[in-house]
């Protein structure tokens, strides 16, 4: 079970976007990286296709998971993640900061 998943709101801990938060678009477990909406933006040259115009396009670059922390559902600040098994046997992620369950 992964600590950071697609759809989570995360806070950037290090790098040029330190302190910013955004939603995880994609997680790449093999590379230990994730794409976060609006974070670590880079400009890339795009060749013209039938669907898209040529030009310089800004898009998200992958950021290492060690530089990300899940935002606490209670106050939106960075928190570590723990796991808890409920009475019915399901395993859920829990915010260490507030003890609140992280849905998803």
C-alpha cells in the first residue's frame, strides 16, 4: 500500500516550489516520482500535430516522492502517514499529525 496516491493533496517540502501544494496527477512507483498539478512546471518545445499547435508548452515535470508530504485533511499542513487496521479488517491511511483518516 502506497503512502502517496493519485488524487491526494500534497505539500512540496523541498526545491523551487517549496511550500506549494497541489493534487497528484500520476504516481510512478518504479522511479519514486509523482506528477503534481501546477508544481515543478517546465517549458517544452512542442512540434505541431493535427490536434495541437506548435510552440512552447508549460507542463508538470515529475518530482521525487521524498520531496512531497500528504496534506493533513484537518488543516492542510504537511503530515506523515501511518496505517491502521479497522475492526472489519480494512487497512486505512492515517495522518500522524491529527490522527484523522485519509480517504482514497
